[in-house]
C-alpha cells in the first residue's frame, strides 16, 4: 500500500474527529485524523520516509536531522489548523512514532472590518436581501474556529462577492489576524478598499456580420450607466445565445477603458449559419420507421425573422410544420405564426389535424410564457363513425424551471401549466352538429433529486381535464388525451390507453400519468471508459378516460439503460404493462427530456 493509499484510508476510516495511528513507511502519527493527514502530507520527515525504499534507504544522519526538526515543524503546521498551543508534541525517532495532542483550536474573538463606503451600493434586484454593511458578506464569524484555510477562504470570498456585485476594482488594503495563544483566541482586523461602484460604459461588438447591431444591442439589454454585476453580464450573454442567432457569445468588461466609474463592455460574437438543413432517418418505438427533413433560415430576405420548416414521414404518422418568429426583443419576446398538419394512422380510428397559431412568446432562463390564438380543424374515424371538429382557442402556457441544467438536469424542479379557453363545434355522421364553449387545463411537475454516489431519483406527475357545457359536443381529437408510450406510461404502445366510443378508440377528457425512476451510474472502467452510463429502474402509472371514476391506473414497470450524451439523455427501456389494459413487454427508446 502506497503512502497516499494509507493517507486516504486514514481519512476515510478515522473521520473528521477520530483519533488513531497512521503510518507512512517507518513513521506513524498518533493524532486526530485531520492532524495526522496534514503531518503526513507536509512534514519533511514523513515525506522523506515515504520516498525511501530498499534500494535508496534514508541515511541515518539525515534521519536524525529530520527528527530534530520534526517537532518544531509539527507545531508550525498545527498553527495552520488553529492550534497555537498544542498540549503535547513528542517524537520517538527510533520507534518512528509521532504523538500529537493538539488541544483546543483557537476561535475568532473579535472582527473589525473597515471600508469606505461602509455599505455596498446594491443593484435593485439585490436590495431585497438584508445587506447593511460589507460585514454581512464576511463568512468567518465571531466564535468560529480559526484556521489558515478558513482565513484565506473568507478573504477570497468577500473580495469575490464585492467584484461580482459591481466593484471589480475591490482590493484588501489590510488583513491582520492577531493571535492570543494563551486565550486560544484570534482578533481579526481588515480594511477593504472597494473602489467605485462601476457602471456600464459603451458597448462594442465584434463578429457581427449579417445581423443588425441596433437590434442586437436591445436584446443584450445593457444600457449605458446601469449598475454592473456579474449576473447581469451572464444574463445578457445567455439572452444572445438563447436567441438562436449566435453560436458563441462572450460578454466581458474592459478594465483598460475605465473612465471615472464607467467601464466599457466588449461583446465578442460568432454568428450561426444563416441557413441550416437537417436530414434524418430512424426508427421510433412509438411510430416505426421515420424520415425527417428540417430547414432553418435566420434572416430570410433580410428580414429580422427566423423560419423553420419541418417534414416528417413515418409508417404510422406524418407531420408538416412551418413557423415564422421575429428575432427576440429586449425582454426575450418573440411574435410567431405557425401552421401545422399531422396525421396518425390506426386500425380503428385514423386521425388528422390542421392548425393555425398566432401569438407571442416570452422566454427567460427560469421562465417561459406563451400567449396565442389558435384555430384547429380535426378529422377522426371512418365511415359511419367519422366526425370532424373545429375549435378557436386562446392559450396561456407558463413554464417555470429551477434546474441546474435544461439538457441534462441532476437537481431541481420544473412546472408547466397549459390553459385554453374558447369555442368548439363538432359534426358527426350519426348525431349531427353541436357547438359550445370549452375550457382545457393541463399541468406537469418534474423533480430531480440527487443521491449519494451519483445516484438520482426522478419524479413526474401530470394531469389534465377538459370541460364543455354541451354533453353531445365531441371536441377535436388534438385537445383530448391518451396515455402510453415513451414519455407517458411505459409497457404500453403509443397512445394506447384511452376510452372507446361505439367500438372506436377516442381521446379522453380526463387524464393523468405519474412516474418514479431511480438511476445508478456505472463506473467508466466497467464500460470501456465511457462516461455518463447508468442503469435505471422505474414504475409508471396513468390513464385517460371520460370521467375520473373511470381513470383507473394502468401500471408499467421495468429496467433501462441511460447515457448522458452531449445532445441529451439517451434512454433504452424494457417495460411490462398489465395485460388487462392490453399491456405487455415493450422496448422504449428516446432521447432528451421535455422540460
């Protein structure tokens, strides 16, 4: 066992407050685990003995010299942990045993922190937090154990906080720690020179080729003269990246251009290609074989508009979409127009739907909102069971996220609410025509809980209900719900869970699904060095029905493989559903998460 392995074993087995004997080659240290680890890492005698071996043993004279120096060195090292008057430090050189009783650690007795101004000038977004003086940002409080690492970290933390909150020129004019070894106390005296509260100066862009600088400046949202904070610069950088117009963005201050309290801002950009075409061939467990083509234009005819056209042809489904949206404005708002057509084939109730949507989208790092007016037309069933339906709806769809990552989340929560209010009309071959108002509500909650050892628990709960005052009104199929499939209840085919009407499957007006999943990461050494692989176990439940009393849970459970790939989470699952709901063994494959 190498000295480093012995040191690691001492820390793991001994714990922070344990007392034990740790050995490095011929040296043993009898002390609390943190003290022993420090001695073995930095004591000259321990390092020399650790390097010695049978071929190059430590010279006897050199060993005696290092033994003479060891007690004094040990006391100096103890001071870095706050032990200024150790109770006992003895070394038996012949036996190779160092005994240390460090005694109590010194604590902070008083703190004097001077600065001008006495309190930081806060950004309006920060004023809700109780910060009356610079001292409120100082982490090493009176009564805390004093140590060199804690002292250095505290100075670094306050200085970093000052610089990120609009004082990039902040520096320490004095930092002094006066030790009273007899009383085991430390008095701290510090003087901070924060410098001026820096405000934003002129903004210069490099890398703009096709896009308009005036519009880019508005989207950046950094008006000259406003307070400078690190978060404000990061948010501006994220707004440009999220616009989809740029592949790379760097927003930074230019200290060399400081003029009074104004500091210029440099924005370096790399524009995304004006046009992109993506082609795809693949297979989905939901819809079988599938071919897709998608075209994006970020500046058609020189207009500040982004267009997206997508065609998807599958054995069981077809899709055509066109969307045009304006470039984001200052508050990440976009106007959009979207047209879509889709068709899904089934043995008993083929379904097609066309829609036209006009609205506005508001997007931020934590929140999205969509306000739109939509016109729907759908066709469902064949022969005597054929019906068509139309609806005019007003949508308000807010989303809130508190996640560490949208692509590969490991902790946090996300909430989605979809609301629709409008008028619908249906025409059936058997029952004739009916029309009336409708209200549609749908909500989803997702949570990601990190556990020890890199494990993770993921939870999902979603539900929806559709109300209509006219009982005979059969609403457009696109407004109804069915359960089953990769992102719903595994162990069932896509949209297989739902009610039937006159022998044909229809969407439900009441719907819910839930999922509980645990993931265990695999060591890369087990899988050829590939990072991000894991195994998962899950239980899903859900149902779609025409009333809540009929929405009895259909259960599915199984095992799967996970890969945290650069493009998102790849999931391959084998699940089994309940036979009484036409479930069975099924393979589910998907990439990404709907957040």
